[in-house]
């Protein structure tokens, strides 16, 4: 019998509706899973089992009264940098004051309004600036598939929690790959929506909040709630009447681009390339047209973006008192110091590369309905490392396939494509045209049906 902690959100809602399952029993099962796994994974921050139990009891009352909400009784976690009322937001670093947030940010508010049972927050690295679970504030977060390895980041805890079965729904954020990279390395589904599709506060260039789950259907359930409007996001899209659960789509006749060379950075691991090429062949067999797409991101674009991000971070860090600055993760401090001496001209030219990347991505993808690529050029790496290169002079060598879609505002998802010989997940990225979030989920759902049977989820205790 499937453990209640491993049931999909859709199955939980069906079970509650039929009175076969109880939100209280499900909450207890997920709490047991977290308590058993956390000593090794360290994916949670501000874990609140008593609050979850109280929310589950309220949910059970609503189900019995026939007044259930859209996600009533479904367990969920929220990434630490998404404000939730009463919980401090350290941003993964020991250098910040831990002041409780007075309000819910829009994504947390939507989850609470939908009746979800919030288990707590999930971990992230310092300032969200690593593809890693390494933090000066949180314990080191590890990958459930192999706890010697990294879950990715910056939505590190969310990726690990989803793979380990800390309930079905998890919420991350992504500004250069921070949802999709841990999704790839933890074998889950991660969607970076179009910019503004999910209102968030504060908004920023390329920054998106999105679901991290074990299935496309659960991702769609979460998007149905997260995409509701909120005036606080000045970059949000106008509300649209999207049938998020209309996931069935025939791939026959679709024109798919196959992007296998990021144009810079780490070379694509042979096992990763083979898995993505195999996925492309399956889409071809199903009737899609697959054509190679040339690299459109350049070293100049990435270096410009890196310079801008370094200066932005250095301005924040240098404004701290010396005793607080000393608590920042040393890797992050060394990286940010690279922005200290940048001139105004260098910073402007760096920021201009964000627009160059945006234009190049939209132009390259326009001939295609969707673009397939690796999510990352490599698979999960040692848990103690800050990134695949572990070099603050070369920190972004692994985000070539992901970051352009942040700058271009295009929706992109990572979904498991297969496994290495060592049993590690390999992510397939599916990117769509701007605002076609539903189309990305439809193609991801088609891939769920085309791919080989998946391995059992890892149990960590």
C-alpha cells in the first residue's frame, strides 16, 4: 500500500471527497516522513508540525461541512524566501536579522486561501545565489537519491522535499534556474512560469515563483491557485482564464527545437546528452518534427549578467556592518567582491546583456512550438560544493540552458528524462513561447506518457 506521504495531491483530494482519506491522517503521515528523513536531508526550515496539525483539523471540518477549498488538506512547503506571516526570512544567510514577516507574500497567501496545509519553509543557500544546498544559516541540504550529493539550488530544500515525499506540493523560486536545476537533480517536475504569471512580492528581473512536484498534474493543480491575481506584483500579467488541468495534447505535427550546446560553460555530460537525444527520438516517433537549434547564448551575455549580479549583491553585502558581513558564506562573499570595483559603464554594459539574452532567446525559439534541451549539463555533484565548478571566478558555467528563459520571460519546465548508470536523475527542459505556460505543461504531460517507467522514489531515514 502506498504511504499517505507519497500520494499525489489529486489523489488526496479524491480521497477526501470520497471520505476514504482524512487530512489529519495525511498530515500525520507526512510529519512522520519529515521527522524520519530530516536528520539526513536537512531540507526544512521553520518546520511547524503543530501548525500543520491545526490546519489539517480545520480542513477536515470543512470537508465534513461540504465547504472544501480547492487544495483543502493538501500538504505543502514554501521556499524560505517567500514571505509567510510570522516566519523570519533569513534568505539562507546568517548575516541577516531574523525578523518575522508581518504578511504572506502572494504565493503563500494563495496557498493559505486554497486550504493547503503548510508544513513549514524549505532551505536555500545564501541570498539564493548558489545552485546548491550550502548555506551559512541552514544545515547542509542533501539529495535524497544519494545523500553524499547536492540537491541543487537555490530551491534546494524544495527539490529534496519533493523527491523525499514531504507531501506532494512544494513552492520554489527561479531567477537563473533555481527551480529547474534542483528539479533536474532530484528527478521531479519543476516549472518556471512566464514572468508575472505567478504574482510575487518583491518582483525582479527574471524572478519567478513556481511549483516543484512529482507529477505534471500536481504542478497544474498548484498553478491554478498560484496564478490568481495580486496587486502587489507590479510586473504581474493580466489574469487569464486558463484551464490548467486541460493537459491532454497530441504531439503529432508539433515542431520541436533540440538544443544540445549551450554555447559556453561546462560540456554536456555524455549520459545527459544521450538521455535528451533519446527523449527527442520518442517525440519524433509520436509524430513531432524535431530539428536542431543552434546555440544562442554567448559568453559575453553570461559574463555581463554575472557582473551585474555581483555588483547588485556587493551593494547589499557591503552595506552590512562588518560583524554581519563576516557571517556571509565565504564563497558568496568572494563572488560578490568581484563587483566592488566595477565602473558604471561596466555595470551598464553588463545589464544590457540581459536584454541581449532576452532578444536572442525569443528569436531562436520563435520558429518552434517548443524547445527541448538538457536542464543542466551535468548531474548532481558533491553536497559540500557551492556549485559544479566550486569556483567563484566561474560560478555560472552550469546555467547556460536555464538562465536565458528567465531573461526572455518564457515558461520552462524540467522533468525527469531518465537516469545515469549510477541511478542519478537527468532533467529534460521543455521551454515554450512567451506566456504559453499551459503548452509547456501539456508537452511535459505527453512526455510522462512517452518515457520509460520511472524508478521508485528514494526513501531516506
